[in-house]
């Protein structure tokens, strides 16, 4: 080998070692603590992610680019539960349809084998999914796949902000995550400050998932989801003493409690023709007509909420997510109209999408029977 060849060879080796060092500097095994206190070692930045839930939050925090690394979805929890929302996103980003489906926990179709076949370097699960999977979640970790738990279902500022910052770390979007966490915390503080300034007794509130229509009582909520949102909005949740998380309540208890306001949550896809439609692509007058039918339930004509036209429809899809701040605002404004007269919750909901997500919702997301 002559001297020039030796120089070229040494130069190539130097460049190769330099590039290898840069890659190692960029990649990092980091120990993070998830929202249920588990320490998990994750190789960041992640390259192959299986995402179980909170799809829009993952996108809002990590940006649309974060989905370039998603190789598996619990697709039923998106396409099946909020199909109009799924359609809105897939029209914008058709490649979402090509992401592999790993099954859905609640329907007991979640497949550990499918997850393993995708060779992910991270699985992100909701707290409720992790608990329901039990030994299957343990098996993933035994196979060397880190599982990180986040939680927006509890509907508390602490869990929402912790989950947001955690997703920011996982997607390399810490600055954006901190901005969103602060935004959410400030929005809820504005509500709590307004409620405190109102200096009036908390109105009694009943909330129900309107998926079964007026002919049959469906779920109400205790500590989490809409129950927690009612509390955050300054309401006295009549179901709290009787339902821990979610479940039906005795209709006689609703009548005996005499709520001052009633909120029925609805979604786009309903098996019952009389269910409350709310959300993407839903016509406001259709929603109002279906909402009014709930007032015809036996005994409801005597309730203060019905007598005073304090019957409202809200979007089920805008719970257990960062965008639920707008539903808390809507409930608070319904309960304390003078205190929040200048607040426009629906405009704020749409503004959130305009700033943090690549799609523009069009439909009915909150409505009054009046």
C-alpha cells in the first residue's frame, strides 16, 4: 500500500468512527418513570412504536411526524369507537390505514403475538389497558419490549400534564409537550378560579353516556372521565356517592337527587337509532332533537334541570384527552353563565385543533336543548 492509499484508508476509518460516535451520541438508553410509577428503560429516540390509545394526543404532542415511527395501533379504539374522527385523519394522512392492527384490549382481541411480530422498541398503553392485559403486558416486557403507561382517563390535571410530558420525552418533543401541559393546566385553573369567584353553592349535576337513547339508562360516571370533569367545572356530581368509576345508576336516584343540570354525552357511531349523536359530521338540529327526547323520560319533567332547560349534549370523543379542557369550560359556562359569559368553549376546542393538529373538525361538539 503506497502512502496515498494509506492516507485514504485512515481518513475513511476516521470518518466511519466519527459517524458511529455521532449515532451513539444521538441514541440514548434513558430510564423514565411512567404515570403509575414504573421505571422503564427506553432506547430514545424510538423507531418502532405500538400505540394502544390516545392517538390524537400522541399526534398533538409528537407532531404528525411521530406517526412515522408507529408500526402498530389498537385500531378498533380509533376507527371503531370514533369512526368519523378516524376518517378525518385518514383523509389527511392515508398512510394511517397501512399501520398494522394489534387488536383491542376491551374487546379481548389484543394480540401479544402480533405485537411481537412487529418487533417494536416501545409499546405505549393507557393505564386501563395495562391493567386489563395483566400477564400479557408482563410477557411483552419479558420479551425485552419496554411498556410505558400513560393516562388521560383519570381526567385530572396531574395525570394529564404528566402523561403529556412523558409523551414529549418519548417523541423528542419536550418543548412542545411542556407548552401543551402548561396550556392545559392554565385552562383548568381559569375555570377553577372562575368557579371560586362565583361564590355560590355548587349546582347538582347528572351526566350520562347517551349511547342507549332515552329508553334505557346507560353509564354515568363517578371519579373519572365526565365525573371528574363535572367536579373540575364546579358541579356537584350526584352519581359520585354511588358509582366509583363508571356504571349505571338507579333511575329513582336521579329523580330523588333533583339535578340542576344534565349532560348527555354522545358520539358519531351508535347502534341505537335513538342514541345521542355528537361529534364530527353531526348535524346540530338532529343532535338537538335527539337530546330533547331524553327530557321525556318518566319523571324527568319534574326535575329542575328539565324545567329550566338545563339539558345539554357534549361530545364523548372530547373526554380522556387534552382537548377535554373545552368540555370542562362548556360545563362550567352552563353552570355559571354569568361568570364565564365571555368564554367560547367550542371556539376554543376548534382553536386547539387549528394549533396542534393537522385536521379541522366540522360537526357538533356541544349543544343545549334550548
